C-alpha cells in the first residue's frame, strides 16, 4: 500500500536516533492535565499498540506524538528526527506523521464534507484537508489502487457521509495512506468495524508495517495485528507499562489474506451468521406483538433512498410494548439508516409507511424527540457547543445542543442522579472536549434519558467503550428498561448484551432474520444498592 523504495527489501541499518523522543512531558487540555511525566521514544521498525481504559490518555498521547498537541511550557521536551536537524517544533511532524481517528471522522460530519470516497482518498494524495483541485490521471490511478487494495473499490463513487461509520473509518485509513507518511497512527482503528472488516484491517496494518512505522490504540491487547512488536499501557495519563511483544511465528502464507503490495483482500460480503444463545426463530421482521394497542412504532413496506441509492427495502417491522431490539448486521447493512427512520429523520418512499401509534402527537417534531430519543456517533460529532458534562445532560431536557435555560431543582436533582449512575460525577465539570470518546458517549446516553423517553434508539452505543464501561452501560440500560423505556440498538458486535430480547438482522438493506431471545437472569453487583437490586428484580 505504501510504495516502498526500490531497495526497500534490503536490510536497513538501525537509525541512531529515534523518530520521536518525549522527555518528562506533561500535556493540558483546557486547563485539565491529561498526560503526566511522559518519557518515551519511537525507533524505526517499532510498531506500537497503545492500550488503556477510557480516559487513560490514549488519544492525547497519539496527538502529542503526531504534533497536534503541545507539551506544557516550561517542562519536558519533544524532539523529532526525520534524518536532518533535530526538530523541537511540529512543522515537519505534521507532514511526516499521519493520524487517523475519531476526531478526523467527526470533522467530516461537523463540516458536512460529503465528498465521494475516491475524492477523500485524493485529498490525502494532495496532502490537503479536502480535494482542492482536479486530479491528474496518475493520482486517480493511485487513489483507485489504494481503495482496491483495502477492498473498498465498491465505495469509490459513494458520498462519504452516506457510508456507515465503519466504512467511513476504512476510507479515512485509505486517505491516510495517500500521504505516504513515515509514521501512520491509527486511533482505535477497529472501532465501528464488523468482524470481517476487523480481520481485513489487521491484514492491512501488517502490510503497511512492512514499509511504514505504525502506531495503533486499543482498549486491550487481546487481538493485535501480527506486526505489532511493542506495547504501551496508560492509566490516568501516565505510562504504567512499556515492553516488547513477541511477533507471530505463523508463516504469512498460512494467515488470513495479507495486504502487502501486490496482494488483494477478499471482497466477500458474507455476513456474520452467529446467533446469541437461545434464539427463538420468528418470521422475518415480525414477532408476536400482542394486540395492536401494544404497538409503539410500525413500518410497512419501508424503502429509504439516500441520494440515488436504495439503502433500505422491503422493511416490515413493529416495535411493541416489552420488546427491546438489537439490530445487527455488517458495516453498510443499513442499521443506522433504520434507526434514523425510527427517529423521524428519514421517511419511507412512496408506497411505504411508518406509524407511531404509541407516541403522543408524533406529527410535532419536538414531542416526537422527547418521546423517541437518539444517540449516535453523528450526534456526538455534531455536539459542537462548548459545554461541561453536566451542561450537556441539562441540554437533554430541551433536546438542544448546549444548555439554553436555568434548570429547576427537580431537573438538577435528576441530572445529579444520572451523573452518579453513569459514574460521571468526577467528570461533571469537565469540558466535554477534554473527555475521551468513550466518556463522552456515556454522557450522551445519560443525556438521552433525562425525560424518560418512550423509546431510546442507540446507534453503536458500545463503540469506544472499554470492557468495564460496556458493563456499566449495560447495567444502566437495565435501569432504563425498568423505568419503562423501550430500547432499539444497532450494533456490529457478535455478542448480545443482556437487556435485549429481540434480534433483527440486516444485510444489504434487507431484513434477513428476526428472533425472540430468551433473556438471561440479570446479574447484580455487590456494589449495587438494595434499591437498584429491587428495581431489577
């Protein structure tokens, strides 16, 4: 993927100096110290996995290495060596180190950069934020080559903002390769990817690492690419572990499809057909809903077009009282589009319909928003107003971006309760832009339930969450159910969290399966209060 030099296969003598050296570095964001006393260096040929829980400082560390954040003045140094004079500023680094992560992906949403996927890759080849000129034939050929080798040719002429979150992430990695960087940094590269795309990504990283220094962040080190040979672990903004990782001894020919130069990735779009424990088959799209009076939302012959592409077709489905649906499918299957239709953002094409018999006054958009809440990566990207975590929760009362009025005593009490339940009290007065991606996601879920909506739509709610915070969110979803809210959640993950009792499977915009799930007995924690345990019972 990265074009090697003609003598790339010849052994290179080790460089005497690291590409990046950090000595006693602290970093602050909006007055809050996010990294403490960082001592670390990056040597050519080292490929690092940076691991840690939500809020540990992974993204800030990667941005520091990439030159996007500055060390605190008066303490510590950061030096770059790209083969010439040593650099203490980040001018060269910004051209030689490429970072791909949530912030870049969110920027496209915030600024409505809806270029074709091929144009996004061309912007990397141009080394510009957006495509600013007509491409030459050789550049178009190069962009097509990158997309082809990442298995993305079928997305080349698709508008970026109409791609799934996982598809967008892969296109941005392709854009990053267009820079031909000396160091490629991928922040949570597997976030939002289905299992097949994750395997492709690992093969891609292994191919890139043959010619480029690679750094990737992960929540844990359980499933790293074979090329990763160093591991750094952060806790509370401090390095607590730095060590070598044994490289895989599996011959490359015996691995899953590799992605080195001249190889091609599998284009199979077969879906993950594994089902959670104890499924009970039902007719596709329909489950027993009791009487019509139990129905909250109903779709008949639903088709949704995005631009000139049919994104959903033949959707017959209903949400009834007591049902909590997990909508599962590979990247690009239509999960997010399905939730947007339930939220009223998209309407079925002529000949289809969506009704809200269980929602009061659904024709009034504000009444609909209060009763059908929505949390998604797009909401997170678009929440641009400078707010503390507490103010963000306050904004949920009015479905606004930012707090718009003084809160009542009752509203303040409820927000305090939610901050405690979602383990956000210590973050309550922090600016949301200083929170990790996973921490901000928990804030937005708490914001969505301030007025106890009739239906809560969650688009990839576990994206960006570490294991402990996934468990925390699942426990709180149980509490949300206990207060009378119905859940509909989209996820590419194979596992089925306990709160859900219905499974809907989508592939290529169609319903291919629908199941009733036997819920497992709810687990209580020794730290739960008696009141919470009684609620769960």
